[in-house]
């Protein structure tokens, strides 16, 4: 009788591009100061908004420490993709300055205004692209008043272009968090409303798990790392009844309804959130399914918030596989 061999798990890979090899090549071009590969990549991506946003966001992080995007814009001042990437890059730079200054120290509001104007120019240059509006939702957190008179308009502009834009939803969720301009309750209400309105197979339901991580970070920082408990039940943060129910609901609405096949690079970050939540909620079946789809593609957040990221990913993957 043939013996069935257990498949060897894929090695853990903290790949910043989540397996997107074309993106890796473009990011390497940025390192050596070439912008042509970036231009060709974004042009080829077209209007696949989820993939385009994923690529633009990671290219912006790569470009933030160089002048490559400025060189591209000087060479092709009418290139819409160059304007969109410049705006996203300036947002990354602005948050880098905010982190260096430290929370609680006012960020230069004139600089914030300049980045907003750059995002608006990008929106004008590429009117169908939701990414400049996602960039604006990100920048809004750095206004002392949260840009309250503009945040609704920017949100409506994003939704008119892509009503299920994951990056835009994630940025507004963080805006509504207690760390920035809202409360835990406001953040969860937003996440649950978005999850309930998401079409079958959309990754938007995982916003609830993103919100739970944001709450955990906030409370853990405030209590200097002591165990976080749910205020209404007194149970641990990750495995009380509502948390477990929401993990199952996210799995059903997203993974249970999506077309068969591997999760694309732009979904890897969200899938790590679901795998992490399922592990800590005591749902090994859902966690094992998420790990199978990840195929070793690990992301440091959220694993790093509950320990060493690589050790956490490896231990939980092995544990749920044998549960």
C-alpha cells in the first residue's frame, strides 16, 4: 500500500514584495537610480486597482530614501503614474519625519499641507486612480484636527473610484482608531460596517481583525505589555466569544467565498492578519487553511506584536498543522 507523505511546509519568507517578482525588479531599479522599470511596471499594471495600489505603496517605501521619483517626474512631467508615485512617496517621507519627531510632538502643518497639495495634483493627473485619495486619508491623521472638514470628501472620492479599496479602508480605520482621531468603538463600527457591505470573496471582512490588532497595540502600549483583556467579558483579547465569532465570519465571507487558487501578492498582508487571528482565537482549521494559502509568505505585522515574527509564524503553522 502506498504511503502518503506529508507535504514539507514552504520555508518562511519575509518577502517585502509578497512574491511579486516584477515589483522586486522595479524596486531594485530604484536602488540604482533607474526609473524606467518603475514606469513600465505601473503602465503594465493598468487599472487593476488592488495590484496597482500594492505596487505603488511598496514602490513609495523604496523611493522614499532616494531622488529617483523626482528624476522621473522631471524627465516626464506629464506622466500620471509619476505624479501618483510622487504623492505616495511624499506621504511615506512625511510619516518618517513624524516617527522621528515622536507622537505627541506637533508635525509641521505647512509640510502636511504641501503633501496634501501633491496628492491633489496626483488625483488631477490620474482622475480614475483611487490611490491619491488613499494617500490623502493617510495624511489626514497628521493634522492636529484630523482634517475633519475634508475627510468625508476624500473618503467619498475614493469610494466613487473603488468602493472596495482595501488600502483606503485600512487607512480610514486607522484614522478612526484611539491612537489617532477616534475611539475603539468608532473603529470597530467602521470595520464591521465595511465587512457587512463587502461582496462575497472580498478581503474587506478582515478589517475587523485589523481593528483588533490596532486595539491590542494601543492597550498594550498603555499597559506596558501586560496581558490585554476584553473590557466587557474580562477574557483574553484574542479568544473571547465575539473575537472567535468574527474570525469564523471573516473566513466564511472571504476565503469561503473566493475563487479557488492562490491568494495574489496584494492579499498576502491581509491573509497574515487572518492567520494570526485564527491562531490566537483557537481556530486551527481556519488558521491551517490560511497558512496553506500563504505558502510561507510571512509578513512581520501583525506577528511581531505578539512576539518574534518568524518564531511566531513558524510555531503556529506547525501547531495548527498537527491539531
